[in-house]
C-alpha cells in the first residue's frame, strides 16, 4: 500500500518530470523568466495534459503503438485549440511572447510517451491522480523558476517593483534559465539522494532489530 502511494506521489517527490527526468525543460528555460509567463504556461500545460491523457485513456489498447501515439498527438492538438483561445483571453500578449513553446506543450513527452510507458498501465482512478501529481510537479518548478528569475533579473515580482539592489540581468536570457535550472536540478537530486540514504538506513536498522 505504501509503495502504491509513493508511486502516485512520485511526480512531486522523487520523480519530478523536470528536475529528475529533464522533460519539458524548454518552456522552463526560455519562457520562465516572469511569474506571469509561468502562470500562463502552468495553465496551458495543466489543462492540455490532464484533458488529453484522460481522453486518450479510452483509446483501444489493442491498436498498434505507432497508431496510438499519432492518436494521442491528435487528441492533444484538438484540446490545445480551446485552451489557446482561453489563454488569449486571460493572458493577452503572453501567448504571442511565448511563441512556439506554447503549442509545443500539446505534444509534450508526458502525453505522447509516458502514457503508454506508465499511466495507461494503471487503473483509471490511480492513473488520474498519478498524472495530476506529475503535472503539479511541473507546475511547482515552473512557478518557482518564474518568481526567482523575475525577482533576480528584473527586480519585480508579478510586475511589482521590489527593493532589490543588485540585478542579474543574464537570468532573463535562455542561457541564464539553463544555468538556473541546472542549479535547481543539482539541489533537487542532492536532497533526494540524502532522503533516500536516510530511508535505506532506517529500513536496515528495522531489519536488524527484527532479527
């Protein structure tokens, strides 16, 4: 039971899709320089991924793998249309600024590849929550990146000026985003390895005491 729960929460904890698997990193690196951009990408990624995976889960499993991947991509592309229309209403100007990275979310690896490899091997309810936590894992990284990079690069948070004295303008550029994401990945993996070591030590002590 504990193993099942840990696998459901893996998308936030030890298997974060960005920090652990390095999936969907281009929007984070290129577009995650402000909180407003991050909010728009979080909305788009969450909506497209959740709706696409849930709809695609009804595609017959007996179909050839290549055909199913094409169908998944078509489903996500159709879902993208109303999501983009709504984004242009709630985030005017940002969709244009984000550019090609916005429609690329419709064919992200979580939809196209992880569905077959991971999600569709589960029953519907566990699958839904597993996908949800993977999406939340991406959202957390996207929002943190947007907040920190905006604060350090522009001296603002959500467009509001702060009292920061020194700015790091390079963080507003893709190379700055790449470096920042690399630091986040290193910190995340260090914390994960420390936690895994502690868990293994506790289990070893429990095994010894039980003998």
